[in-house]
């Protein structure tokens, strides 16, 4: 006899023994010892239906309503189910905690309120199951298939779901808290009000799924595909959306406090600044380089939806992250006593801080006007200290009249040539101050015109 034929015959003999035992023991739903070893057995709906024969009463192992193996309420703790065919079985309320069920087939089965906690179900097939409130806590479900499954309020906390497939599944209200689900597929799935708190969803595929009011706080969605996803009212606070596709989504009703967006593809996505809680997650974590990239992504998105004020806010926050980063590097250089690095990063910090004070990185007209006023009074004081402004037609003594000093300083700031107001500068120091103030005025006027032009174009 061929090896495959021998294996098939041996499996049939084991099934005969198992079913006979169930019949003779007036099945109570309890399995122990060898009866929990179903490894490789063909116990699916079609295989068992062929064994019914013409019996007037269905045997104890057959569920006529489910039309499958009757295992409702069975205690199969630590059972061996590797490569077992249990398609169409009734496992409602059964206890399969710690079971070994790699590559097992549960397609079309009823597993409502069943307990698979801690089970190894890698590569198992649960397509089309009825699994409301089923418990998969701490289970190993890598590459398992749940396509089209009905699993409302199922529990998959801390489960290992790498590469699992939930395409088209109904997971309303399910709990995935702290699960590991990178590269998992949820295409077209219903995930409304699901708990995905702290879940690793790196490169997960949610295309076309519904995640209304879903809790995704603290989840890692780096590189995930969210194309066409419905996220109305979702909680994304603290979520990592780095390198994630967020094109043309409506996030206006989501909680985005301290979410991360570094490298995310944001375009045409509806959101508002006040949803971000004042800062992106990278800034809260003091990862200033990533925070700068995050604000750049937000700036580009706000521009794409025509929200110029929001784009300006994101731009300024991004520039500020550059300053914070320079400051952190300068402090490190100081602690390590590295002079060249301290000078370079310190200069960058000072320059950025000055630009922020002067014009808020090119976004504030009022700050430039403030600089005008301050310089006018500063140079007026300097002219008074040098005593270099002499009234024309007078006795040659310097004027200390505040009106003369402020008027000359103001006009000198706003004109290309020294003003002709009956007062002239005398002495090298005073003429040097006049030249410096005139140059500063030209620079500030040019900067004012540049910022004003930008604002008018918006």
C-alpha cells in the first residue's frame, strides 16, 4: 500500500474509533486523554456527512442544525488539532485554550464564545466563521485566515497576528489591545468601535475598511495603507502614522492629539490644527528631526486643502524644531567639550532664534514693525550719547531734544539718504551710526515687503 494511502486509512480508523467512543459514551461534551488528539483527522462537514448513513436519529457527534461535528461546549484544553479539518463544526462555547492547531481548518464553523486563549493557530483557516465574542487572547495566529468572518466583540488581546487576513470580516466591537499585527490585511473589513489600542499595525492594509469610532490610540501604523478608509470619530491620539498613506481622508472628527506624521503621505486630507493638541508626537518625545519632518508633511497637506493659516503654523513649528535640534546638539557638544561642534550648532541656534524674534520665520509683519520701532529708539539714544546731531544755523552745539533725535532716527530708517530736517550728523562715530541704521532700515523694509507679498498672495 502506498504511504499516502496508508496515512489515509490510518486517519479513517482513528475517526472510526473517535466517533464510536462518542456514540457509546453518550456524548457529554467532555474529552480527555487520547480523545483530545485530533491531529490531521478529516472531521469536516462533508467527511462526516458521508458517515451518517440512513440512521433515523442523528448520532451524538453530529449537529443537525449546524450540519457539522458537534463540539459545542466541549473541553478541548491543550488539544492537538494540527492540520485537522473541522470545517462546519459547532464549537460554540468550546474550550480550546492552549490547543495546538497549526494549519487547522475551521471554515464555516460556529465558534461563538469559544475559548482559544493561548492556542497556537498559525496558518489556520477561519474563513466565514460565526465567532461572536470568541476569545483569542494571547493566541498565535500568524498567517491565519479570517476572511468574511463574523466576529463581533471577539477578543484578540495580545494575540500574534503577523500576516493574518481579515479581509471583509465583521469585527465590530472586537478588542485587539496590545496585539502584534504587522502586515495584517483588513481590506473592506468592518472595524467600527474596535479597540486597537497599542497595537503594532506596521504595514497593515486597511484599504476600504470602516474604522468609525475605532480606538487606535498609541497604535503603530507606520507604512499602513489607509486608502479609502472611513475614520469618522476614530481615536488616533499618540498613534504613529509615519510613512502612512493618508490621501484624501476625512480626519476632521478624529482625535489626533500628539499623533506622528513623519514621512506620511498627506494630501487633500481634512483636519484642523486644534486636533493635534498643540504638538505632534515626535515633538513630545523630543525627536526634533522627526518632528520637523512631521510638520513638513502637515504643512504640505494644509496647503493642499487651502488652509494657509494652518500651513503657516506647521511651517513655523517645523522651523522651531530645527532650532530645538541645534540647541540639543550644542548642549551635547558643550558636555563633551567639542569646540567646533559647539560653535557650529550654537551659531545655528542663535541665528534661528534671532530670525524667530525678528519675523517669526518670515510669517509676522507685526514683529518686523516691532523691530523698526525698537531700532528707531535705540539709534535715537545712541545719537544722543555721541552728541553728533547738530542743528543747522545754530551755535554748533549738539541737540538732545528727544523729538529731534527720534525724528532723525525714524526718517533715517525709512529713507535711502540722510534726512534733511535741519539737523545734520557730525563726527565719524555719528556718521557710522547713520550708515548702519540706514542699512538696517533697507533690510527691514525689504523683509517687510517680502512678508507682505507672501501674505497678499495667500
